[in-house]
C-alpha cells in the first residue's frame, strides 16, 4: 500500500515525466495548498480521472451567490473553466480525502459564482462552468453547469375572465403565467382554497395551465385565481368570478279542475323542476291553462234578479267609460292646438340670424328671399322655449329634466310643464327603470334634455361624444326626454373573440323604443387607423336582454337598414333611427391593421424624497379615455410632464415595451432591475381596461438634484416605436393637470331648438325645397354632396325623402364648434342657387 499524500506536493527526480508534463501545461510545483496539484502513487498512475460529483445547473436568487462543486478520483489537479476562460486558482477551494474502500485519492474543488459575473454577459450568451480534471494518464471534462438569474415578472400574459354558466355546462378558465426563470409552476385557487384535481375529478388542469370544470355545479360558484410561483416569487392573477346559474323548469300539469259556473275548467303547473337560482331564467310559457266545458258538463242556472242587476251595472260602467274617453280626447286636442300656436311666431325659427336685404340677380328666384330684415331686433340666444321670447310667463320651458317613466306597454309618457333639472335625481331615477338598470350613475358623463320637433343637441364635455337630433326627427306633437351617456368599459364587457378589439367608447342614448321620423346622428371618437382595407368594422348594439348583436358591417351597408356609419380619420358619425347602447368593434384582417394609442406621462407634483416616479399611461386614442385619466391624475395630485404622443399599435401579437435611457449617472439611477417594462399584447388589444400604465421609479443621489433629462423609448417588439426626450425641473410645477390639455367644454351640454344649429330652421327648409328636386344640369343635392366631399354616401342620401336635409344634418354634426356658415354659403353660390346669398351676414349682424 503506497503512502498517502500529505498537504504538500513533493517533486522528486523519479517523477521526471510528470514534472515535464506539468511544465508544458503551464503549472509549477509549489508548497501552497491552494494549488490543485498532487502526485499519484505508482499503482494509480495509469488511471484516468473520473467524476464522482459534477457541477449542476444553478439559479441566482436576488443577489445571493451560488456554489459549484466538482469531485474526482484519482486526479492530480482540478480547475474550473467558465464561458471558455479559466477561473483563477485563488478562487478554488480544495479538499483532499481518501476513499476508504479503494484507497484512491479523492479531490474536491468548489467555486463561488456571483450575480455580477453572470450579468456581465447577460443577453449575449448563457453563463456556464465546467470542471477539468488531470491525472498522469490524461484529462477528463465534466458536464456543463448553466447559471441563470432567477426572476418572475409581475404581469400575467393572460388572466382568467369571469363567466356566467348554466348548470352542467363545461367551463374553461384560461391562464398564461408571467414570464420567469425558472418557468413558473401554476396552481388554481377557489375562494383562496387550492383546487386539487386528484381529490375532485370534476376539475382538470391542462398542460398549458388552463382550468377546466367538466360539469358546472352550484358548489363551483366562486372566485377563481391563477397562482404562479417559482423560487423567486409568487404571483396571483386577478380573481375571475364564476357564477353557476339554474334556469327554471316546469313541473307536470295538474289535473283539470271541475267545470265552473262560467262553463270553463283549468289546470296549472309550477316553475319548480328546478326552481330558477343564482340569476337563472324563469320558466317561459303559461302557468295556467283554461278550457271550455262541454254543454253537458256546464252547471245549469236560472236567470233571476241577480242577472238583471249585473247587466244593468255593466251598461252603466260602459257609459261612464265612454264619457271619460270623450273628455280625454277634448283635453288632448286643446293642448295640441295650444302647442301649434306656440310656434306660430316665425322669429323663433330665425332667432340669432337676421338676413341682409339683398336683391336677387334673377327675377325668377325672387320668391326665395321673402324674409325681410328686422334691424330693430336684438339677437338673443335661444335656449329651447317653444313660446315667443317676449311672452315667457306660464309657457312651456325646454329645460333639462328627468326621463319619464316608461309605461307598461313600452310607450313613453309625454306631458307639458316644467321639469326638474337636477342631474343626480335624473340619473338615479333613470337607473331604476327596467330598461336602464345597466346604466352607470355617472352624472359627469351623462347629458340629457327635453326636445320636440325643432330638434336639438346633447354633448358630453371633453369626450368628443354628441347626439344631434335634427328638426322633424321627433314627430310634431311629441315631446321626448332624451339622455346621452358614456359607459365605462369595465361596467359593460363586450364579447370579443379572435382578432376583435374595441375601437370606440360604449355610448348609450335613449330611451330605446321612441318613435323617430328621421335618423339622429351620434358622433364619437374611434382609435383605428381608418383604413377599411385593414379592418372589418362592425357596429354592435345591446338588446333588451343585455346581449350584444351585430347591426351593421361597414362597407356592406344597406340603405334599408336603420343604421348607417361614416368613418372619418378620428371620428365616427352614426346615423341611427333607433336609440340604444352602441359601440364600434373592429376585427383585423391582417397584421397591418393598427390601433392608435395615446401615450401620456405623469409624475408627482411635489417630491420631497430621493425617489421619483414617472407614470406612463397607454390608452385608446379617444377623448373620453383621456378625460378619465386626467381626472384620475388630478385626484392623485399628478403632474403632466410632456405632451401626449400617438403610437400605432399593430395586430402583430407583439408586446409593447417601455424603457428609460440616457439619465445623468452622476445624479440619477433607475431602480428597475430589468432593462425595460413590458405590457402584454392582449391587455392592449382586447383587455378589460381602456388604459394601462407602468411606473418607472428613479432615485436621485441628492435632494438638491432637481433637473432631470432622459430619453423614454416606447416600441412594439419587432415593430415601430418612438423616443421622447424629457427635460424638466421636478421642483417646479409648470404644467398642472388642469392646464390646456384638459380643456373642459364651456358650451351647454343640452341645446334645444334653433340654438343647437348654425342654419336657421326656415332657411334650411328653403334650401331643401330648392335642392331636393332633381335638376337637369346636376345643380341639386348631388352637387352639394360632391362639393362637401360626401359623394361616397350618395346611395344613402338618395334613399331618404329629403336628401338635402340629411346632408345638412351631417354638416351640422361635423361643424358645430368650428363650422363657417359663409363657407357653406360659398358652396351654395357655386351650385348656382341664389338663396345662398342669405348666408352672407357677419357675426355682428347675427
């Protein structure tokens, strides 16, 4: 048995070959025990080293270093090589032992790997280490051990969505966990309890982490949460509520009853098999049936004094009802005559517009200028009263008021009188009605008013949403209370599938079911790229049951349909003969389809600590979402630090990335561990929130540092992007939230009658009568549509009884705030209609 090796290496003349080999390998014999070198007894000199323990893959959690170990026998020396470079010998920790069974020497070497070493090559290649062991016979290499930085992102790539399902129906809850290293394990929880498919076979978890409930039971109702975890962290998704409902079912019919005195019998059934539960539908159909008896089964009775009294009473009741009906008709006719008398004063119809006395150049058109100027009259703003403004006492006032309760048969109460104009009371009472229980109680985003045949306009300030009610849209003799409101996206969840995305706000106008003589025009923003070659744009409407229906496909409109849509660059003009809850939904036809996103940057208005937060909002490019974010930041005390920017977000399934660069390192540093933040694609394309935001937390090295300059980069992976230069002083609040970027409309939210239109009522009628009739040289409504660049809608205009009035309605909707009536007069003059001269009047004369 050869003697054991001590802690020092002995170099003898008898080991000439070994020494020569070591010198050629670049190593020298030394007495330090930190050097992984030893001599082998002659009995083991012909053995190759083999590894007892090889380095394993490791993960660095936060900043904790990892240890790699290698053990080999027999070996003269062992060194680690990491990413192709030898680890310095001083970084090796060596231990030597002897195998008691074989008497072979065993050498064990350990090294430490830190996070900083791995981060030096992060993104270029994976960090790996490998053991190399030598003996007098040769060398052996161990397997490679990969060292990775462990992490788990915060945001789930897909979160479960709540569902309402019928009993025994299959339920699928999707979950795509956040990106992480190592890959996150997924478990499901119901009401904070772990779902275990092994103990309950009704549950099944797929390989891609989705939860399947094979047959929904009442006990399965609850809040389901997807939980992702790895060695770094544990993340929970937002809870998805699963509601299992039971639709009612009829029991068997009871036996027929005995034949009664009225010569009929009946039977009944009950909605108890099963009874409706947790929001399920009631039974459909009759619960009571009656049937006439045969003459043999009818009980025989003899007419007497009781029958005579009954007949006399019935005749008396009939006479009373007839007299009451006559009185009601007389009262109604008097009210109608009074209403028609109220509009006899034509000065109301031309209020705010006094024409100049201009003689027409052609005598044959002199009948068109029959309105003489009244230079003694001072123009006032008409706010909707039906009487002459010189006699307002006791007359009907067109003020804002609450919506009238619908009658049981679906009609709407109409009355004459002053109505309560308290918005909060209106919205509260409106939300209690059976048709409108889904409407939000949001007074700030609701407008309403009372209108008659003169029409009017409703506007929700700072949202780009308005409803134009043209003259004659409401039948004469009718008075409607109409509302307009914008729904929050989280309040109403549209069923989106595949490549569909919401392109507009969800807008409700009503009451539904009112009778309209001609279409109203609903204007609202959209966020598509307005290229119909890239999109299939559908108009969706919510029915009385709450389900969403497709009522229009743009590009395939039929003139017979009650809806028609004009899609402009940023605005949608919807002609509708029916009121209700509407929204535009787009389905991308290829990856070139893009939504417009608005990027807005905020920070804290005042900062007294070293940390400083910059919030970047990503939202649909519509005014209503921007208003919502601005109002929220105003409450948070936020500060707008840059102008909003627009970014095209394509349907490429790539996420949106945001990063901050070029900060002065001597004064600032980022506390973000990763190089960028990422918003998942589906959160933007068909997520439940209309705006998303991420926060960059920066840290200044001194409280005296106030100047911040940096570059914010926003880009879609493998797509377009933008870079914004930021340069501001965090100590100066130079741009408050309520600055020019939150311009609240100063105009009235509800305008009734002529004040809602730029073209006076009587002048509008004369233009329509002049242009509606076809003209051989084309100087009619068709030329007006061409001059206003509306020729694409010729077939729609032609389908209306008065094409000119529809064109003028669209012009009013487009140019209410910015229209120049003289420009329209110029177009009329080019057509060759002399009545256009009545438009040429200055603002001071109007």
